[in-house]
C-alpha cells in the first residue's frame, strides 16, 4: 500500500480548522527554533543567557507537542504496530480499530479533565522569569483535546464509510 496525500475535507469549516491547526503548528515550530537560536547566541556568543527565553521555549514546545499530536491524528499517522493485526480477519481488524479509537477517546477525556484541573490549580503560580501564569502551560491539554477528538472522529467516520474497500482497516495512515 502506498501512502498518498490525505483527502481534503469537503466542508469549508473542516478545511478552516485544518488550516488554522497547520498554521499554529508551523508558527509554534518557527517560534521554537527562533527562541532556541536566540538562547544559543545569547549564551555562547554574547555570554549573557536569558532565563525567560528558556521558560518560553518550554512553553511553546509543550503546545507544539499537543497540537502536533492532534494534527497527526488527522491522517491517523500515530505509530501503530499492525503486523499481527494484519493477519486477522477484517471483522477482527475493525473491532480492534474501534477498540483503539474508544481507548484513545477515553484517554483524551482523562487528559482534558486533568489538564483543566492542573490549569486551574496552577493558574496562580507564575514562571519566575516571564512573570506569567503556569496555567498557560497546562491549558495546552484542554485546548488541544477537542481538536484531537474532532480528528479522531473524522478519521473513524472516513474509515467507516470505506469499510467495504479491500484495504485493511488497520492500514497505517490514510491511503487511496
């Protein structure tokens, strides 16, 4: 099976969600690289390191991780070990895939709830150098879980609609 580019969503709203997610992820990557580059220059060239840049890099990197995980779900591109599953019958593959999706949704629910609790609990604690709330770090979970669930549902619906095709239900990523 060859990997193809992911199919474009039909609806305008889904396309806008994809564009916003991709733009935010690209911007986070660009900002992370720029901030780390500045840290290196300040530390090793100017010999005057900045502590707030270090805190900011960690904050942006955390957001990038959770947003990137959601975007990877858009094409069902998370790492999967499907060697043994591919040997199973199509109904068994479908059942395992649905079980996997249910487990992911359950874990995402826990992450949302715990992320919200951490955000509220640590909202009064500040980063020492930046002087902003640590809640900005933990709010990445409740902010990105809905996007992750949206993409999980979209992939599940797409696979359900093509369930009669010859491809395996467990194939890694979206295929044509």
